[in-house]
């Protein structure tokens, strides 16, 4: 189901596409938000100024979801500030990030099954994602991946999931903590002097949608329900719309309408 919030101002002009990775193309980190929320809640429960778990769950929802798509260190810096505000002595953002990644690695053990060939790659791709990226590739669109996840892991997983031959370049989180999505979008816009309709950004987080709008590119929101698939996540949908999405889809399993939106006048 394609939900159009704004018409494509320049159909048929698409030259470049930037994709977020987790939740947009990949399901390998399915449930990451629960892992992060649990870490934040448990950390804040240990501070002098305690709140109920329900209050803390509500408090942590905004950084977990609202900052989704930005480098993980940004969310961990939020946690540092909150611990301090709650009267505690925080660890560094880097230490919290290591704890989060360790917890997440416990959850994504199925990656070993993928590497060993015990599970097929399609099991861990957003429905239709590989086919859609292929459709753009054969139309001559240069496709990029930009992720808030550490770049080494993204490169490995892009290959495992079969996207590598289709991708012109990718960037993930690096030690300089620069925002990969902003870097790639700004670089493409400046180097190629892109005009309206020549760049589309695809993602399930507000960050990439906001960057797309700032660059006057098309902003395609993927409101994927990672557990159920093919269903719209209403919370994601509302965040993506607030960020300025032009289009909302649940995944790429029905690409005809989205391809028509990109190439044909509606």
C-alpha cells in the first residue's frame, strides 16, 4: 500500500538513491529498539531520582524512536545527560554504546546461521528490498547505503544479504562520529549539483527523512513492522510524516506503485 503525502514534483528524473540499512533493507537487527530501551530504563532505574518503569519507558521512547537513524552515540549521549539529571554519575557515551552493542549481539545470533548458510538471506531482508534496489539499478540509478550502525558491520551485512553488487558506495558510523546520512546526502547534492527529483532517500527513521527534505530530495518513509512485516507500524508512520515524508510504504513487496510514483506523473 502506497500512501502519497506529496506528489513527485519531477517524475522520471531520478539519478541517485540513498537507503538507510536497518529496518529499511535489513532485518538482522530486528528488535534493536527494545534492546536500547531496556538498557536506558535499567540504567535510569539505578539513579537516585527514580521513576516508575512505565514513566521511564515513556521517557525513553523519544530518544529511541525520535533519534532513530542518527549515529548510536547520539542516543547514548542522551542517556549520559539523563543519568546526570537524575542525580547519578554517568558512564561515558562510548561505554553505554559498548553495552548496547554487546546486548544487541546476543539478540542477533542468527547472523551466524546466515553466514553458515543455515538460513537464507531473504529471511533477513525487508520484503522486496533486494528486488526494488535491483529495479533502480537496472534503470541506471546509483544506489548508496548510509547507516548509523558501525560501518564494518554494515559492509559485512550488505554482502551477506546480497546487496553489494548493486551499491555504488556505503557509509556507516565511524570513529569521527560524523552522521553518515548527512555526509552522503550533502556530498551527492554538492558534487552532482542535484536538482528536484534527482535524489530519493529511503528510510524508516526521522533523521534521513529530515535530511532528505533539507536537501530538497524525495523522502520515502518505510514504516516497516519488523516482526509482522507487510504491515504499517503506526508509530513509525506518525514520526515519518512529522519528519516530512513524501510517501509512506510498509516495505517493498509491491513496488509497481512506488516505481510509478518515481517515474510517472500522477
